[in-house]
C-alpha cells in the first residue's frame, strides 16, 4: 500500500487542531490508521464516513485512542484560528461534503470529490444555494476537484443506472452476478431493489462489500427489504433465476471475490455456463489489463459478461466541465487552486477558470509538498516541505524505500546469480569455489556450459585483483561483480543481480 509521507505533520504536531474528512472513499481515509500512529488529532467526519473510519480503527485497535467526532452538513467546527463548515455535495458515496474553511485572511472552499446530481438516490441535491451564498459573501480561494475536467457537459445522474439494471434482470432465467465499487451504497441499493422486484434473493461476497453493507444498513443509508438477503452458502440451493450475487472485483484485483470466482479459487461460488455477469464500474486507469484477464476467464467458463461499454451501467462521481463552470460561477473566488487530478487535468481546469474571466496570475498549480501562500492580495508558490509517499509492506511502514523497490524490480526482471567463495583470511588465497547459485535467471541443469564459463570469469576476477591474492574482500567482490555483469550482458543481453559472498576461513 501507499500512504502519504506525514513527516511535516509529525514535526508540527502541536499546531494540528483536527483532521477533516470530505468522504469515506479508500483514497481519502485508508491511510488514517497509519497516520494516527504518529499524529494525534480529533477526526471530524459525517456519519457514513465516521462509520467506515471506525471500522478501520477497530481493525487496528485504535478506537480507544482516537477522538472521532460525527458531523452533519451545515455544522461548523471551530479549530484553532479556523472554522470549518460542512456543505452537502453529491458523489458516488453517501454523506460526501465540501468544506468552507474560514480564517483571518478569508474564506477558502474545498469541494472534495463532487458532482451535481439533481436526482440522487438519497440525500438530496448538492447545496448550491449555500455555495452561492458564500460566493456573495466573498471567497478568497477555491480548491476544486479536477478529475473529470476533460469531459464536456454534465455527469449523468446515478438514478440512470437503475433502468439498465431493470432491463438486464427482466426476463433473465440465469444466475446474475453483479460487481461494482463496494463504497457506492446507492448503486448497491439499486441492485437490491431490482433483484427484489424480480423475485431474486441477494447474497454478498467480498470483505469490503460486507463491511460497507454492515455500516450502511446500521446507519440507515441502505434499506434491504425483508427476506431478500441470504447467506452465500445457502443461496446456492435456490434455482438460478432466483439468485443475485453482489461482489467485489470490478477492477480485476487478484484476491477479489470476482477474480477468485473466475479462476475457480472461490470457496463458495463457481462460474457456470450461462451466468450473467454485470460489471457496473469503469476501469480505473492502469487496471485495464487485470480487468481484461478476469473477463476473458469468465467468457472461457461460458458466462455472459455485460459491462458499461455496452449499457449505461456506471456513472462517474465527479463533475464534468459544465458542472465545474457552475461552481466557479456561484463561488466567484478571487483565487483558484485546481486539485485532485493529474497534471494535465490541473492545467485544463486552470484554463477553464481563465476562460471564465479569472486572471492567469490568480490561478496556481502546485505539486505535492509545495507550499501555496495565499494573502488577500496574491496567491503564489512558496517553499517546499517533506512530502511524497511511504510504502506499507506487511507490518512495516516506511522500511521499503526506492532502493529496495529498485532491487525488487531488478530481481523480477532479470533474476540473480550468487557467487560463493571460501578464501584464506591470512593471504587471501582461494580455498574453495567459486560456486554459483541462480534464481530466476537460467535453469542450471540446462545451462551447464554457461555456468562453467561464469566460474572461470569469477576465478579470473579473483586472481587479477591487484595482480595477486588479497584480503581486501570489498575489492574482490567489486571485481567479481563487474566482470560477471559485463560477461553476462555480452553473452545473454541480460543483467541479473550478482551477489558475491566470501566466507573467510
């Protein structure tokens, strides 16, 4: 996993008054259990977000050590010199909020992840009235979501997906398996509703899906009709036309429930010919290959796969260009800072703001770790602070750095060759070896000729360090490594990792 480097926060622990959460998606709350080991501060979040955070804190045994405060849209929290107002927005998870952050210099609005949905499944439309009111009062800076700035027009309403589900469930005599983002409670609600409408029982597979359903039903964000939910083990006894399974795995993740079903490693569900698999999600950039592998395997097993390219089975949770223009027009900020997007998205969003009349010197595009200085008269880039990403590997946090990752890539691509030698500690004479051990490079039994050549190259390297025997083990290792690397590249056009090991006798 990747989490942000919070060295700067640790250094300034005494100044932190609170951690404010816009919504409960994994890329916004996933690092909290790791951050809270080093940074102690109260967390402010809406009910759904707080419920998901509490689940994480329980897993990491941090509930008793953390102050988690539940807020609602409209609440204003005083935090030191700042006050933070929660403003309701639409997104692909319940209870998402923007923030109006007031400080002595002025008001900054942070949109969080959002879109404008006039007909949401629940929760009401984004509070445009409040954003307009703040705009009339005067907003110093707007920080806005840039994810969909490349798309013209408006993002479709979540409600439009329901009609596609209805058409796919109506008249289907086969088992239906639907995969979607676990956090999209409104989407899951629509699947459950249409399944109940057509007399199907629903079972859930996948840990994150089970967790989300537990939290959302307990908090009242999801309403499951009586008698519809069933245990996954029991649902298999029903006729195919009575079964609907909602599962994780829309992004082709290796250990996800759908992936395990596709590759026959799921303990309870095996894909059967005729199964209708509905993928209600779009591919996150970079996941296309893994999703393709799962889909190919599903087809191989005789399943029917329907995705969002064929039908309106997914809508984004992020605002397109015309929605962003509405926010800019309502908020009327003096300065603009595009956020939440790749560099090209931030540039396009900056251009959109300028097209709406904002001077170019009132827009600033920053980078992770770069300080943005905002006053009543100007916005500019300042210095830098320690920032970036930290790797979580097993139970270790931050102990895997760029050097370790480089070595892992090297090993994965070219393998390794270990050269073992026994040498005299008195005069450096070679007593035994060199012996060669390879992993991920060549199969030794089929490459004995090459192994003999490599032993000779290693032997020559040992003998020619300073033209004599030596006990300078570092020099010997360097010579063996360099000579073997050069020889192997010329011979095989590969560069395995070479590890010389000298045992002093």
